[in-house]
């Protein structure tokens, strides 16, 4: 996919429909800055509004991703190429989302996890110093807490990274 070509095509189609950027933005429920970014080739529209964008511009999704009007004799070939291109470009998306939400979880919970681990380690050391046997209880608590936090992190990632896949079903 060529973002610049798609952006120029969006601009051309918008003008053919006698719409300015603000009018198109209002119809789609986005900002005019978003329209500008699309048309300048800096970003692509979000997948959730592509259908509405194409309907508003009176083009097919296939034409949008081709960045040009398509004659009916070439439609199938171009559709196949666009599908292959989309699959190729999206194959790492899920991995990237999983990494992103995993890193985000770590940043958001760093302080909480650090304090909990310091307390648990403190009690384990205290147990060894006093030799009273409570260190094993806190080792079990620490282990259990680690499993619990890991499960919370996985649930958070699943809720966010897989959200779009579940919404499509």
C-alpha cells in the first residue's frame, strides 16, 4: 500500500464530491486534521471508518487501497493484490499489539509491583534472620502474587490486543 497515493486519491475523490476537509470530517465523525493527515500520506484511515469513507466518496474499498479508480476488467486482479498486500502488512500487527500492551502494563504497574516485591522480600529476609519459619510462607505468598499478577497482565493484553478480532466475529 502506498499511503501517499491513497492520500492523493482521497483528496481527489473528496473534491469530486464537492466536499472540503471539514465537511468530510463531520460526515465521518473525525477531525479535519485526520483528513489532512490521510491526504498528505502521513496516516491511513482507521479500519472502523473505511466503509463509511468509501461510501461517502462513492468508491470501493478496493479502489481506496489501490489509490485509483479500477476498471471492471482489472477488478479481480487488483482485489487479489490488495488482499495479499493487506495480509502481508498485518501479519505482525497482533505481535506488535501484544508487545505494546505488555509494555504498557509494565509501565502502569511498575510502582505497585516494586513495592509489593520489596515488602515480600523484606519479610523473607526477616524470616531468615529470626529463623522463625515465616520466610517460607512469604515465599509462597510471593510466588502466588507473581502468578496472580501475570494472569492479570495476560487478561489485560487479551482484552486490548485481541479486542478487534473479537469485535469482528
